[in-house]
């Protein structure tokens, strides 16, 4: 196997893994943290859903069914622990 075939095989596997987890819900009241996480995750090919409080996070979770949630614990209104429950 040459280097190019190895790279393509590895790249295709990574692409398939990203497709398996394509929607990420980021829940944080700090907009700077949301922007930083979105920047890194979009660069890797993930679709991003943002929420800035617990109530909005629950609504977006139920409506959009994300594959992964990055959840802050200290949120205004419903905190992250309550969102998990």
C-alpha cells in the first residue's frame, strides 16, 4: 500500500466517523465559548446548533435531535443538571 492510498483510506474513515455524528448542540450562556467551540467543530465538518439557556436547549433538543450535546452546568433559568434530567 502506498502513502497516498493509506492517506485516502484514513481520510475516508474519518469522514465516515464525522457523518455518524453530524449534529452537535452546544449549550452555554457564554457566547465566546459557543463561538470557539463552533469554530473548531465546524472546521471538522460537524453541524452546529447553539443554545444559550436551558429552556432553549430542551426545545432544540426535542425538535432537532442532535447526535451530541456539549452542556454547561451553570446556565440561567434551568441549569445544566436539570436539563440532563
